[in-house]
C-alpha cells in the first residue's frame, strides 16, 4: 500500500465476496431474482421522455431566464434534479446489464438515458464502474475514490465540504479518471449527445437547455436523491465499508440505496432488491444504515470526524486473498451439498 495515501489502510478483504457465498449457500432461492428487468427499460424511456417534455414546458411557461430565474432554478432542483438523477441511476442499472438481454442493448439504452443529462458519460461510467465492484478499495483502479487533491482541498472544514458537494459533478467527470481513450461505444455516446444537445437547443429552446443543465448540476450535487454518492462507501461507522439506505427515495433511484445488497449480488435488478432484502434480512439488519440521505448530508458536513479522506483502502494482495477465501467457502458449500 502506498504510504502517502490519505485514506485508512485495512487488512481485511472485500466482505462482499465472502457474504455472497454465504447468502447463496443459505438462500439459493434468491437466484430466481437474478437476470434482467425489461419493465425498467420501459420506465427509463418514460423518464427520458418525461424530462424532455418538462424541459420544453419550462421554456413555454418561463421564456426569459432573467425574469423567471428563481422559478426555473426551483423547478430544476425539485423536478429536474430528481429526474436527471433517476436517468443516471438507469445508466447504473444498465452498466450491470440489468434491463435488457444483451450488453449491446443495455449500452444503446444507456446512451438514450444519458440524453437529458446533456453530458456524455454513460458508457465511460460503465467501463469504470465494473472496476469499482471488482476492485473495491483499490486506489487508482476503483474509480469511486476522491483524488488526493480533493482530500487535501476539502479537509474537515464544513464550508469546504459543502462547496465540494455542491460542485460534485465536476469532480466526478473531470478528476476521477474518465480521461482514458474512448472506445467505439464511448464515441457513439459522445456523438449522440452532441447531436441531441443541438436538437434540444434548436427544437426545445435555450431555456430547456438551461433547465437541463441545472437539473444535472442539482442531480449530482446537494440533492436528497444524490446522497448515495457519499453514503455508499464513506466510513460512517468504523469497520463498515459499504452502507445501505432504506428510505422512500429508492423509488426514484432504482433502489440503489440497497447498496450492501447490490454489491453482494450484482445481477439482481433494482426492482427486486427489496424482495431480496426480505429473504436475506439476517445478513443485513445488524449493519449500520440510514433512512435519510438528507440527514446523512448534514452529518457529513457538520461532523469533523468525516471528510473526503474517510474511506478504506486495501492492497491488491489482500483483494486476491479475499477471492481465495471466497472460493474456499464455495468449495465447502459443494462438499456439504
């Protein structure tokens, strides 16, 4: 492990490898929940169509930003931030191929879901997100980590943490390692978004573009539904690397709040994660969780013990040891059977 890391080094393997084996050993029936959910694909199309329609309507209702700026900002936060974040969570589902049958179909729909966000990132996210799951806690591989520069800049200051969270989208897209050479699918994503951005400007108008840009800013910022960006893997309780949320905002996030559950069994569509939790509750009910991402934001900003450095890191050797332990557990399962 690099000695200059600002994060806390741990010697324990990724618990999700091990718990996955134990869950499947005790509850093999959860395999019936695995697969893909075409109804989520239909919902995604409604989300995109609904947000674009609302953007057009905002341009009709409030044709001049200077005159109606506060109404546009308010709608972009309450409605737009929720919708664009929901679209982004659809992209997350499709990064795991959980909506349609083939990877290509999921990639194509993810690009469509990316349209109201205006910033082309769906396919790049897919590539990096898989490493987050396979190499959780491995710096420079797990793309979910803040950069060392972010950690140094933010420190423990409540004001700096607030500003960092307010502009979180810029750190996600510009600082977190998305600057790799684009693949063909990523170029398709970029070109499609350039075309659709132009079409939105031409046919829906300037106010629609402003509304969608603000919606993206809010949807990846200090918005209640965006709380999972911080809550998922920052250490709110010592010894626990992943955290779950069981509040009502899961309804507009494809249940991404069920995050321990998602990391344990990645190929269960979001719609079925509450059902999975009910079946396997004994594995999760003792873990620290929250029912309010808004309260989580407050705690993160105001508590001096929490900061951008409050993450666990492990070495590649420890990750591989965890894989060996999981394989040993799996073989023991087969012997018992």
